[in-house]
C-alpha cells in the first residue's frame, strides 16, 4: 500500500494543475499553461522520486493534450505546431522529472550516508572506551543489527573452531552449513555466504575479523532472499567489521598491558616486602639472640636486675616482631579479600582505654588523654581488628611525635557516623608526604630512624576501616604548624 500512495499523490497534483490551468484561461487568455503541469511534475520528483515523477509527466502530457490542445476534450491534435509543442512539453516534463528525481535520490543517499557516518563515528567512540573483549563484541552485534536491521552474530576462534561469542537478537548456535561457511571465511580470510562465490546458498554473509596477527573471528549478518544487501549497506557492514576487529585487537593489547603491569607491580611489591622484612626483622632478632645468648652463657653469674632487663628486652622485641607479623598477615588478607569479621557491639571508651594501656605497658613515654562524647552509641565492628587499627595509629604517633608529646584519643558523633581521632602535637607530616601516608611501604623519616617498620601500618588501618564501610583521613599540621591527626569515620548503625 505504501508503494501506491506516491502515485495517488502524483495523480492528485496533475488534477490540481489541470484545474488551475482551466481557471486561468477562463479569466485571462494565456498562450501556454504547460508550466502549471511542470509544477506538478516537480512536486512529484521532489517529494517521491524519479518513478512517480515520470508517471506524473505522462499523466500531465495526456491532461495537457485533452484540456488545452485544440480540439479540446480529445486526445487528437489538429495543428502540426500544436503536436510539436505537445512533444516538447513531454520532453521537458520527462527531463525535469528525471533531473529532480535524481537530485532527490542523491540528496536522500547523501543524508543516509551522513547518518551512517555519524553512527559509525559514535560506534567507534563507544568501542574506544571499552576495555574488555565481551563488551566490544556485544556492542558490535547490537550496532550491526540497529544499522542494517538484520540479525547479527560474532564468532571467535576457540581451539580449532569457532564459537558464537555475541549475537543480537540473542542466539547461541548456527546450523552446520552456516558454521562451515563461517569457518571457511576464517581460514581463507575472505567473505563467504550469500552474494559471494563461496557458499552462495547460505543465508548469511560472513566477514573475517582481521588483525595484524591474522583473523581472530568472523562476523555474520543474516540475509533475506527478497531483500539482499545493497552496495551501501554492504560497505557499512564491512566498515563495522573493520572497526570491530580493531577494537578487539586494542582490547587484547590492553589486557596484555594490564597483565604485564599487574605482574610488574606484584613483583615490585614482593621485592620491596622481602627487602623490608629481611631488614626490619634483623634488628629485633639480633636483640633477642644477643639477650638469649647472654642468659645462656652467663646464667646465674649475672645480677638479677640484669637478668630481668635481658628478659624484658627479649619480651619487647618479641612483641615488636609479633606486631610486624600481624601487620603482614592483615595486609595479605586484605589484598586477598579474605579478611574475616567477628562483629560485636563496642564501647569506644573501652577501646581507647585498651589502646592507651597497651602503649604504656610497652614503654611509651608520651602522655595520653582520652575524650569520648557523652551518650555516644556503641558501634558494631570487629573488636580485634579495631584494636589493631588503634595500635597501628597510636604506635605511629608514638614513633614520630617524640617522647615528650601529648597524644589525644577522641571519639564523637557526626550525623550517623562515629568519628575516632588520634591527635599528637609532634612535628607533623611534610606536605609532600601527606597524600601518601596510607599507601603501602610509605614511611616518614623521624629522629634516630634506623629504618625499622614495614610501612604497612596505616595502609592496614585504611583497609580495615574501609572494610567496615568507613573512611580514614589525615590532617597535618593541626595547630601552630605542628601535630598530626588521623580521623577514622565508622557507621553507627
């Protein structure tokens, strides 16, 4: 029915032109009204294309002859010059309709090419933002289907054959004949299927996806017997295939680069960790070994205060080693996503008291001040992990603030978050180092620094707090160009 309407409208245009011509010659004698019919021809050409315009030309020829050539209301021609004028009009009408129709068709094709170019540009931009192979395949199949209005599927090489990796509408297999044609396109690197010399009876058109390393797969487009692909659609499909192959190669290279970068980073971390552990463990082990050797060799010959001092030294260095081992194990669990939670309701006053008592028991010379907001609710968290968090933050303050420093442990409520902070009045952190203090192996220099510590303490704090759905940050200086504050925010509910 859609094919009939252009001819109906063309007929209507000629009828209107005949009516206008009859009205004009009734009012004013005109030597020639053929131009009115040329307007009808131009309307058909501009609106519907060349074939309705040619139909309008023939119909205008008959109407002009019937209504305006003597004898009127007859298709016969009495005068030779009228016959010549009639055929000149027919030639002008046909030529006008042909030129106007071709101009319309060219404009339509130019508009279609512009639309296709915009779609290809958008498609290329989308592909450039995709990093994984499956996303590239899915987008390519959907784009081909949207542009060409036919089912599309993409098969990738797997072992010695091809496997359907993406399709739109979704499809997971091909019949054996079509799969054989797809394999032929892959092995020969040529187009196969309908409209080609290879497997022309297959109702699919297969194009190889070529990369610098050879064809990695095949893209296929379903063919309809009554509507084969026109040259423009074929070119569009080939361009889609080239863009898809390029995107697949880029995704593969990106994955290789990412894997290489990950491997290099893992190797760097492993070497750094080994170097740090071998260096940091050496000092406490040497102290333990020296004290134990003295006790074994001299035994009761040593005064009792000296024996107690050596035993205390062994205990302190063993606790130091235990803390480093706990940090290493915690970092390993955090990176592996294997951190186990045993949550319970915690009183922050008790949590701070334990941290201060532990630090004093281990010989911290600083003074501690604990401030907990009244009626602060309990938090639901893992007690052991938060003990380790506070031990790391307080231990960091003890190491860097200096022996005469004052360390404040503060807890307050902000909206639905509990804010835990540890503040010292030491020299603070250099501006260049402040953004990096929560990174692994980050260590700030301190007076008398012998290079002890793995630089994992605050990185572990960050991992544990974030695992509790909280956040952690650092502020330095705090007041009078001195001091450091570590703030940890944990949800109350």
